[in-house]
C-alpha cells in the first residue's frame, strides 16, 4: 500500500473537479483502500480528491492581481462586479478573469466539459444552520458536542471556514454511498411536498416538514395533558397533607373550588411575577447572542438571573427581619397554586393570540397549524415585547427562584407545626440539595440558550405551565411532605446521601461544562484530547470524554441527584419518590426526541455516533 503524502489537518491546495483551478483546502481524512483524500474548502464544501489533484502551498506563488481569489466562493459586493453571482460553486472564476481568458484557456474549458461528464456529484439537501439543539437540566441536547469543524492537530495551519448567511453550503462527494442515495430519495420527497407550500412559509418547512408525526400523542394527547396536569398537581398536594399519603387512600379529597380562590393570593402571585420582571430588566449582567435562527438572526439575551436571585434573597431577608410572616404562604399553598394556574392560562391565551400574526422563520419548528396542538406546544418560537423575551424569562426566573422560596417556607412551617427549635436534618438536606441545583442553573444561565426549550419548542401552555406551576409546586414536594411526615435521619445515612448527591452533581456539571466549552470553542487546546465524528453540517459530535461514556451523561447525573433529593424522606411512603419516577420518564422521552432530531439532522454521521456510543442514559441501556 503506497504511503500517504499529506497529513490530517494540513492546509494545501486542491483542484476543483472538472477545472484547472486550485483552492486552499484542509485535509480531513485519508482512505487507504480508495487512496482518496477527504478535503474541505473554505466555503464548507467537502470533496474526495486523488493525490495528484492536491498540491502543497509552497508550489504556488501568490498572485498580485486582485482578480484572482483564493476563496472558493465569490465575495458579495466586490469592486468591479456589475451583478451578483448566481452560483456558489468554488469552480466558477470571477468575471474579470473571464474577460481576459486566453485561447489556450478556452481549450482547457473544452477539456473541462469532458471531465464534468465523468464526474458524479451527489449534493446533500440544504439544511438550516443550528436550529435544533439540547436542553438544560434534563430539559434536546440533541447533539453531544455540536462544535464547529476544526482540526486539533496542526493549529498553526488552521483557517476559518466562511459561512454565507444562515445556511451551511451544500456538501458534495465524488463517490456516493448507498446510504446517501437512500437519504437523498427521502429528502427529494420532502422537497416535493415543500414546493407546494407558499413561498413565505417554504423556508420554515425545510426545517420542519408537515408530514412528521406529532409529539406527546398528537392533538388528543395535548388536550389530555392540558386538562390533566392541574388535577395531578392538586392530587399530589392533597396527598401530602393526608395522615396516610399511601396509594390505598388514593384519590384524596380535593378542596372545593370556592375554597381555592382568594384574591389576595392571586395579587401576591402577580406581585411576585412583576418583581422578577423588574429584576430581569435591570442593566446588569453581560449580554450574549443566542444560536442562529432559521433566517440567520441571533437574538440577544441579558444574563442576570443569578443577580436576580441575590436581590430576591436580600429583599426576602430584610422582610423577615422586619417581621414578615411567611407562614401565610404555607397556609394558602393551594390558593397560590390555583392563582399560578389562572395566570398561566391567561398568559397562554395571550401567547397564542399574538402568535396568529407570526409567520415564516418566527414560527416554532414544533408547531403544526392545529389550534389545540399549537396552543399546547406554542406557535411562536421567541415571543418578545421589545427586547423582553417572555420564554427566556419564564424558564429560570419566577418558577425556579420561587421553588427556593417555597422550600424555605416549608422549612419554617416544619419548625412551627412540629414545635421544633431547629429544622430536621432531612429538611436541611432537601433544601440544600435543591438550592444547589437552582444556583447552578442560574450561575450557568448561558447554557439555557442551547436547550430544546429555547431552540425548538414554541412558548405555549406546555412551557408556561411547566415553568410557572409544575416546577415550583411539585418539585418542592419533598419539603411539603416533611412538614406533616417527619423523618429522623442519622448522620451516617445522611453522609451517604450527600456523597450520592455530590456524585450526581459532578457528573451533571462536568458533562454540561465539557459540552458547552466544546460548542463555544472546539479548537481550545484543553479539548484537543477529545475524539469527534465529523458531520455534513460542518459540526462535530463528541465521542470521548464524558460524552463517550453514555449519550446523555448530564441526564445520568440528573437522575442520581433526583434520587438523592428523595432519600431524606425515608421509605414509609412512595409519594416523595414521585419526582424520581416522573423525571426518569421525562428524560427517556427527551432522549427519544433528541434521537429523532439528531438522526434527521446528521444522517449517516449519527449512525456512526450510535455505533461508537451505544448506551443511551445508563451503561447497559440501549
């Protein structure tokens, strides 16, 4: 077998097929059987070239004429050009050079036509750039790395790949594989369906074809979830107040509706929401850009969630010093839950009504056009009032910070109801574990911008209810349970539970940090040891480190932490473990959504990734 001449990561000159033009390319890999090099041009085009079609950089002299371009794609608005280019092909020379073409070059063009007849190019379908990503805290890392393609072997010869607009250039391969032909047939069918749509919606439907299967059981499933979730919340809270919260006493008696409504509780919840809005509008914290949208825009977000949490703690601390009685929140917990549900319903109606005027790229990829399903999943992707992003605000602020406040209320209520001078060790552990979780989320607020909630799902009833009702009133279930069902925990057992919590947190935080660092700067020398799989979108998938252990190591850490939250409540009843069961089901469903989107987005590269990392959530679970 002949030895290869060029190394991976080396920057050389590659001949564009069917022409005598050479452009700067990067060597990606080498196939010893076919003796072909896979190279990448600056515009993102990938080709397989023979060795005699590749020349070292030193074999070319720099041209002083400005008409010759070293870039495969022509620059827009360049001087001397009278019209815009109609092609993105790297093989098309500038107009200035066409006018000065010699007779010998015309002969080369005739030969080039003969060569083109022998070359078979297999274009992959043009895909939108980066509109399908992961969730934070169990909520599609769709990709386990998602870094831009950059070689780590020869940083001194690395160059930046140019990107035109918000789309990645079409990829070409001189030797099509059977699998690629199969994918092209599927994509061509989708393109025929898209061609029938209005021009204003066609860009949107490239990313989300209407022929897909709806999630959450479709329209009947969405309607059932919307009607059932409020009932589930009240059932769980009612069970916590029962003397025997076992399944034998299910269902517990629900309070009468007239006893649930209290104007003062509703006003208090609205005041809480308004204060958090005020804190989010403060000009503190850095401003960052989100991922590119379908139309290429990048929305800006102010990261001040942690500052809002600190301000909330300061205001709450001063209120306690002035004699504020938080026991009112515990006594009117059901009324506050109903107020949050009413607020959620009103907000969901407002979001759907305003989204009726939204079209094209502003629509959520998850919406389908049906009134019920779009009301549930959300029709508009990023609803904003000026620069105030409603979805981004609700994801971390009112519900997550409210969860910490409710836990504190339950700690004080336990001391009062059980006549204790100090809270129980079990209550302290539950408060501490969940406080760490919330602080971590707010401190790493920027990671939220790459989650499925932000990049894929619209803002409708599903997220509003989850953010404003489900999180604060059901995630605090362990603390609410301990108020009426005390459990004395020994220090040795507490030490084991703390160790379990720290183990889950380390897995969760390290996996998320590695993923976020790779997305921000895949050429970071600290990440040079990580192995990746290149994809046709120009990105890489991590197959080593934490993301080579299982496909979702952050989900694994989340599950371990969820178990640690429930263990301080003991084993007398299964009610405190509702969160563990629910969260496991949620992550399995999330993983299935991730799998579907990644398979659609990355195609053959995702198949290779699944072979390298076969385990899904847990080692041994396929």
